[in-house]
């Protein structure tokens, strides 16, 4: 494509467009890998971050949510920035912002400093990630070349979580938890240096920045999450808890009003008018909530109760990534014959079964006997979901709406995961407090003098007593996570209706349902 400074008379398609495309794809996919793995790579480090910076278990969830909320809340705005200002320069800015935030996070000495850095990382990721995807359309020629590029991009996105688990375990065990953030610095700088050499600038297109919509939605969701997490510690009648919920409702109401009146909204509300697409977004909200909760609480369980090292914890989660790939592959092969609905219902049901199985974990549970089996059931069900949900989100949409449809799905996953995790943390806090109340009288009867002194000093139960409280809280959280998965299964069963035209597209008799997402035009998602 022409660079932003080129004259309008220059051709949109340069003969040099495909030159150096291998390195260009490496640059683009490296950015996506960095952004995607930053969720799981930090997950493995959570127990060490907690002890180093003094987080409680409830507030520890902000280390995840601060990133995913800003990432998901600003994702669609990030894509619009690239359209209007030029994708290459916006891509580089997002990468450098991500690098700067990673440096600040690694240097954090207080919990608030880390949370601020994680939020800034989310902003950088929201700017870089959608622009990276769009750059494929302007860097690679339409046809087999572009299709291969999208295939590599999708594989990197899917494999990022597994790589993050391993990398997080290695970095925390061999170096320090801070290196799960520092590792982004050399990678990001190399990406920024290579981008001007191997990626051409896209045309700028006139458009409108829905800044107010982005801010009201993101701040509203942050306040909603804050309300749930504060309620887990201070109760539902706490003044700040109530104030947070009221402010969240007001801001989200303002957001909906802004979006309904905007010609170029950050969140295209008309996408929710289609029954299937609305159902898909609802399922993604629920399933992301369950998935984020499973990884968060199992990370604490295997390291704090089973005493796994960070590396062993990372390896313990790899079977989940592998079985997700198996489930996705099976669904991809059978979807044209059976359609997506059976896989959506069965996948959500399997996820609920796996999470229900995890509710039986306690201090005497083992990895092989109590954790691995339900993780595999859950992962297989989720693998069936990812392909089905993506297909249904973009099936039947016009080419100029495909980018918006898939973008809303991605944003829904991040926001749903953050909001769901806050709800699960609230359930965890209630369950663990109830267990602690039951444990204290028995502890006072059986404790040694040294244990009593420590208990009076900290107010915390020590050793195996604390493990019992943690395990009970985690089990309660898994009950709520299973409910989220059940809700997703019910949506799939009752709301989703696969139409004959959808099956025709899946069977190759019509347009490929994924084709529009691979050929998103440079114009804004919603026509004026």
C-alpha cells in the first residue's frame, strides 16, 4: 500500500509489497506472541508477586485484570487508530509503549506501581495487537500468501499461552519474577527496529476517534470489577463498594448512549441485533470468566498447596494447551458436517463438568489424581468452543463488518475474563472467610505457643491451617466457575440457531465464513 506521505495518485498496491514478507511476518507475529503470552507468563509468577509486593489473594487478581481490562476495553479503539493515523506508526507506538510499561512493571517496588504498569501494558497491547492483524492485509497479497500469513498468525495466537506457561516457569525459577516483564524489553525493541525496514506504511483514512466511548466503557468496567473485589473483603454494605457499583452502572449507561448515537462507535451495537452473534458474545463472556478463574486459582493451588516450583507449575498446565489444540482440530474437521451448535453445547457442557470436578479439590488432592483429569476435560471442551464461536461471530456478516464482529468477540473475551475473575474472587473471599471462622476455634485448641504468638501478630492462620482455608476458598470459586460454563451451555442450547445458509458456507457451497475477517477493508467498520 502507499505510505501515508505518498500522493493519492500513487497505486494502492506496490510491486514491492511481497518483498521481505517472511521477515515482515516474523515481526508481526512476534508482537502478537508478546502480547498474548503476557497473560499466562505473569500467571505463573503470581505467588511470587504476591509475597514480594504484599498482595492479598483478592487484590492479586488485579495483576491479571489490570492488563486484560485495558486491553479488552481499548482493543477496538486501537484498531481505529491504525486506520486513521497509519498502521505502521501506530503499531510501533503500541510496541514501544508496551516495552516501557514492562520496564516500569519489572522495577515496581509497591503493588500500586505494578498495577499501573500492567494497565499501561494493556493500553500498549490494545494499540499493537489489532494493528498487527490489520498489517497482514496491507503487507501480503490477497490469496495463498495472505492465507498462509493468517494461518501463522492464528497459530502464534493459539500457542502463545503455552509458551507463556513455560517461559514464565523458567524465568521465575532461574531468575526472578520481574523477568516475566523484563523479557518483553529486548523483544519489543527488536520489533520496533525491524518494523520500518520490513513493513510498509498503510494509507490513512479519515475517521472519528470514539475516545469518550472507550473511556466510559473501560472505566465503568474497572469500577465494576473493583466493586466485586472490594465486596469480597469489606462486604456488600460497604460505602465504597456501593459507590463503585453505582458509578459503574452510570458510566456503562452513558457508554451505551454514546455508542447508540455515534456514526463510528468503538463498539458497534448493531452486532448484537443478530440472535446468533449476541448469543456467541454471551457465551464468550461466560466461558472467558470460567477460563480465567481456572488458571488463576489453579496456579495458586499447585504452587501454594502442592508446593510445585514455578517451572513444574508451568509444565503442569501444558496438557491443557495440548488438549485445547486437539479439541479445536476435531471441531474444525467436523463442523462442515454437523454445524457449530453441537460443538458449542458439548464444549460448554464439558467445561462445566471439568470445573465441577475441580470443586472436589482439597488439601489432600494430588495433581495426577485430582487436577489433571478435570483440566483435560475442561480444555477439550474449550478447544471445541474457540473454533465454533469464531465461525459464528463472523458468519454471514458483510465484509465491512467482519473486522468489527471479530474485534468485539476478542474484546468480549478479555472483558468477560476480567469481570468473571472478580466475581470468582468475591466467591473465594466469602468461602475462605467462612472456612477460617470454622478453623479458628480448633486452631486455638491445638496450636503451639509459637503458633499462637504468630497468629496474634498477623491475624493469619499458619501452615496447614492456612492451606485448608485457601483450598476451601478455591473450591468455592470453582463452583461459581462451573455455573458460568453452565450458563454458556444453556445459551448455546436455547439461543443459537444455525441457519441453512450458515451450513452452506461451512460446507463450501457459499462464501467462506472466515473470508471476510481475512479481507477486512481499510474503511471504518460501520458504513455512514
